[in-house]
């Protein structure tokens, strides 16, 4: 791990932090974030990754976490309620607990999944995705740099793999990275080709070096399987298809035809590749797969004008609201997409609508979809709603982690 030698070590002494009453209430509830505005006193000026021990106004212990001087979320909490010694053994225990939660996935024909889900696994700002023999470690805060050696050692014990890939969020790339770069190999060498993995028995490949997030979106695994069970003998439109996850499950489920619509031609080429990986399945081989590279809003309008309809329409857009100021615009986008999708949905068809905007609540999202349909005079009945797959564990004390909403709707006759 010579590539980690340039990272400065953390301070041997923990920084003591006192907080105001508002921050104290949140931390007592188990929230994993301490914002800079909640801090009233620091025992010294800490560096990124230093261990911070947080106390209330009466100097009673609250929690312990990692300090990030470059983020408004100043401390990412690792443990609360009682003191914890943050060291290699502590990280190993957390990684082992995360692996144990996902151990059942091997029985489902799945070797691609989220191994560590940040705050959901009490390792805020850290993501580890497993693609069979490749682990992709993505960090969203520079506070993890000094602890990478401990994390990698723990992964070697808990989940040995042939390859490690490092991915860095944009905000992390903008700061000091001590020679580490987004997409660099930390262990092994990957061929110049997508990395193979399986999900519920289907074969996929992902670009873990340059792809969005870490190359694939594991959070929709259960929803993809549900779509597969609904797709038999149906025509399907997959809007914002990316590399064709929903499309492929629909084909494997017996869909007559699938249209994968996305603005990215490279993503659609990857979708074609994923279909090719499963052509030994008669259902996939017999399904007519069409790809369309176009803006989703414009393409849906054009399909409606041409009179094209589909038995099953899936709309899974990227996040429209990355900040509070963007929520109103996101709602308008969801309203418009609902109307556009319904205009190409056949009678007695099924509509699948999803949102990954954490700032838009599930209640607001589903109400938006239903209201837009009523205004179009094609009222919907919500058959099913879901959140993340099990490898994205949620915590009641951290509602911000529940970003994914997905609903299956049928048109009310």
C-alpha cells in the first residue's frame, strides 16, 4: 500500500468538541452528522480525519466521529451513546457486521451488491460496492484518507477480492488527495473492459472506473426483479435506462419487446452488451430490444405523437434535487414525466415511477405522481411502493438516507 504513504497520519490526540443544544438533541437521537454551526468549542484545530469526541454543554459524552474541516458536515459520527476506541479493530468489526448483513445474497445468484452503505452501516461517507472479485471503494469525505489503510486491511480480511478500485466524489477530488485519483487501482489490474457480476441469476458488466457512482445502481435490485415478474408478454419502455438493468430483467421475464431510452449512447451500448451476456436465455434471445439515444422528455413527446404505446413504462430519472432550492423544479419535472409517460401507456398498462432525490419525500413524490395523473384524467392506483434493496440499510434516526422511492401504478378504469 505504498500509494497511501503520502497521507499524513491523524493526530495521536482526539479533539474534544462541545456543541449547542440543538446539535445535542440531534446527536442524542443518533443522527450521524454534526454541522459546523452546532459546534461551540474545539480543544485544538484538528486536521481532516482526526477523531473527534463530542460532548454536550455539561461536558458529558455524546458521540465520536471523524473530523472534516472542509465540509459543513464537520463531524461524521461513527458511534454514539457510549465511548468507543476508533482503531483498526473497530473498523474491522464494522466491516464484518456489514458483510454479515449481506451474506444471504449469495443464495440468490447475486455477487454484485453494496457491501458498505455509509451512514447505514455506521461508516458515514464511505461506500464499498462488490462486483464479484472487484471491490470499489468510494469516499465522499477526505476524512477517510488517513483511515484507508485500516479499511483496506479490514476488507482483505472480511471480503478478499482480486481487485480494488478507488472512486472519489467530486468534492473530494477538488481538494487535497495526496496523489490518489478517481478510478485508480489500489490492488490488481483490470482489463480494459467492464467488470462482470451477477444479479439474481442474470449476467451484467459495469464500468467501475468511469461509470456513474461506482458503475451500477444496486439500490434498485429488488425493483428490477419485480418488473421482471410483471413483464411477461408485455411491451416495455425503460426511460432513463442507463445500462439496461430494468430492460434486461423485463426481457428475462418474458417481455415481447423492450425499448431502452437514454441520452447516453455509451450507456445504451453497455445495455446491448448486458443483453448479449444473457442471450443463452431463450426469453432474452426472443425479446426484441430497441435502444434510443435521446433526451427523455423530447423522446416521450415524439413517441406520443407517433401513437406508440407500451404495456409497461418505467421512469427512473437521475436526482433532480441536489439542494433545497431545486425541490420545486424537481416536482415540476416529476409532474411532466408522469404526464408524458401516461401519454404512451396503453390501456390497462402499468407505470413504474421512481425518484432518487433525497430532498423530495416519498409522500410528496407519490402525491405528485397521482395528482399529475388525475389532472390528465388517467387516475392511478398505487399497487406497490418500495425503497432501497436490503444492502442499503436504513436507520430511523437518519431519514436523509432514505432517498429512493419507487411505485408501481395501474390506471383506474
